C-alpha cells in the first residue's frame, strides 16, 4: 500500500465514521491484529478528534466489559473471528451501536487469490467467520465512500487521541490517556 492509497483509505473511513455520527472525543475500539486495517482505522479516528481504544486481541469477556464500560465505547472495529468467538459473547452486558468487521486477508497484498483460498478453505490456517448481526458492516464497504471528512479543530496538548490500558499486574488495569 502506498502512502497515497493510505491517505485515500483514511479519508474515506473518516468520512464513513462521521456519517454514522462519530464526534470529537467519542471512543472507538480497535480490536485488530497487525494488518493494514489497523492504521487506516487509527488515523481516521484521530483525524475526527475521536479517542482510539486499541485492545489486545487476546482479551476475554470480563476484561472487555470493564474496558468498554469505563470508556463508554459504542463502536468497534474488529476481526470477524474475534467478533464471532469473543466479543459477541459479552452481549447483552455490553452492546455496540456499530460493528465494523474485517478479515485478516481482506486488504492483504502480495498474496494470490489461489493462496488465500488454500489458506482459508483447504488448509484452514486462516480463520474466518460470517457476521450476520444487522449492526455490522464490512470494513471494505466503509472505504467505498467518497472521501469528505470534516476538518476538526484539535488541541494537541489537551484532546485525547488514544486510551491505552496498562497490563493490570497490580490489580485492575488502569486507563492511560494520550494526547495528540
């Protein structure tokens, strides 16, 4: 992916988030491993002045409910498999208004369709899940929108960009607020 393509995707995704009502200082969860979708989502979130809550894909029920409730997160960007196997299981204790899901290979480059098919369907080495929740939208659909994100005034010293969770080795994990 080139920087030009990245900017186009970030602007389109920011436009989508704005269109569904994301405002400055709203909290949006990113529950993704290392993939192209992560930086696209991250930069789109901070471009709108919203707060990004990146979470460890290994977190389970109680840890997730605690983080979501303390941050009032109402939108999640997640891997299809993580939604199906973990996050969806915490409802109705926590409910998201919007679910944006993606597959590990949805934006992968350099991997032929044949190799993807073999990895997913034949060898079953790349897990996937079908999401049928009516609140859910495929990440790729969000990128098909014409970029038109608003310009948001951001105070780099005061406005929160990221909420990070500590390891919790001495008890309940603390939330760390990082400014722009």
